[in-house]
């Protein structure tokens, strides 16, 4: 499989590291060989080689600050813009992992359309295109006969989308409730352990949990975006962000956290979805609630179903390897289907 990676930040680099380190294992165990043929960034260069780029050299170049540091080899193209690259490269799959724009989904949305129209599948870790145009994206993929996968948009590589679509197929999911943002759960956990809000946020950014603009995390919009995507997955009717009641964690003080602890409770940013609507609110929950034990960048979702009762999945919700793995799991899924 040949892939083009659009965006080479935490997620793109996480994926490249996995492909660099696990190539032999993936070949032996999954019969999967993946060649990165193109990488595009907004301000740190663009590379395309139809025979493939070296993942280790890509990572070295970006660590020096710019893909221009990638060594010159015959056949290498350095100056295509992302749209030209998506249209003209020989990739089978476009991996869109550039920073999220929750309002318009752009420029990623147009790149997804261009990918489908030029006969390529799309894997998204970028939530923007799905939040802005869930139905249109699916329709465009269907018309083009291409696959669209986006496990990494909700809870990183923890497979809550695949759980709903595949393992729970046949059940009706009456409600989804959980902790869907790693950054805020990390901040609330660290504030409980003595850090200030600012220190905890800085640490979450350093660890690669936060969005490029972390206000999307702390104001609740990242969790709301995940609910919007889940509403499309679970109910086929994606809610707009405006239809979800959202409140972030910026109003929660260290005093609030200590008061909750004294009362045998813990503050969590709880996301809830039913067919009727969605909400994201900071909530103090009793320590006996299983969600109270979900700490750091770990996330969890409980699906309340008609046939199986409640099913809870707990796992990493953010981070370099976790989200890189999410993309890999989608690539493997496409590999198995094609
Ligand atoms: N910023 C997100 C989070 C990353 O903290 O959960 C994964 O979407």
C-alpha cells in the first residue's frame, strides 16, 4: 500500500515512527507493506517520491525543522502544494492528519474530496471534515467507490468506532456516555495531584495530547466534535456542534477539585449522547462511578445497548503512538478489504 500523509505533526510522525519500527512485523504478521510516497505540511515543506520515502529520514528531516532537510534522491519532488500532491501522487490512501478546523473542515475537506475523485481512499485523524460534512463525505466516498475510515478521530487508537460499527452491530445503542478528551482529563487529574491549571496544560501540550489550539480541548469543543462524529456513526444523523450543549473546564478551580475529593467525588468532563441530543459538561461524580477511576490522558466510553446492557471501553485517548496506531488500524482495515 502506498500512502500520502497530509500534516506531519504529532499524529503523522507517530505513524511514521510505527512504520519505521514495525515494518518487518507488519509484513510478517499482517502481510502488510506500507510505503510513504508523499508528505505535505503547511509550512515545513512537501515531499513526493513515487517509489517511496524513507520513514527514518523523514523523521530526521522534520526533527531538524523542515522537510527540506530530506536528502536529495533522483525522482524526488519538493514543491507541490497539498492539493496537487493529493490529485497527482500515486498513493492508494490519503492520510489526513493536519490540524483540525471544526468550523469549516478546510482545507482538509477539499483534500478528501480530491482524494476520492482521484481514486484514493481516505483515513482521517482530523475531526474537522467529519464535523463539517459527515454525510457529504460519506456520499462522496460511496460515489467514488473509495473507503473512508476515521477511527483516530474518537479516543485515538482505542477502537470505539469499530466496536459500535462491527462488534455491536445488531444492538441498538441507546446512549453513549464517557470521557472523550485526554487533555482535560489529564489537566483535572494533575490538578488533583497538586499542579496548577497552567502547568498541567503546558505538560499536556508537551506530551502531544492537546490540539494545536488547546482552547478546543479546555472549552469542551474537542469532546463535542467527537460526540458529533459518534452521533453520525451510531445514529446515522450527525449532530452539528451547535446542537450540542458544551461547557469546558476553565471554570474549575483547585478548590473545586479539593472540595469534590473531600466529598468522595471527582470532577470529570462528561460527554453524553442519545438519539435526542448531546452534551459536554464538567461533572463531579462519585468515586464509585467507574469513570472516576479513568485518569490522565486515558478516556472511556460506555455504550448502553438494548441487547447487551452496558459495554465500556477504556483506553488511551490522545498521544503520538496511540493516534499513530489509530491510523495504522484503519490502513490495515483498508488493506484487508481491498
Ligand atoms: N486533543 C485531543 C485530546 C486529542 O486531548 O483528547 C485526541 O483527539
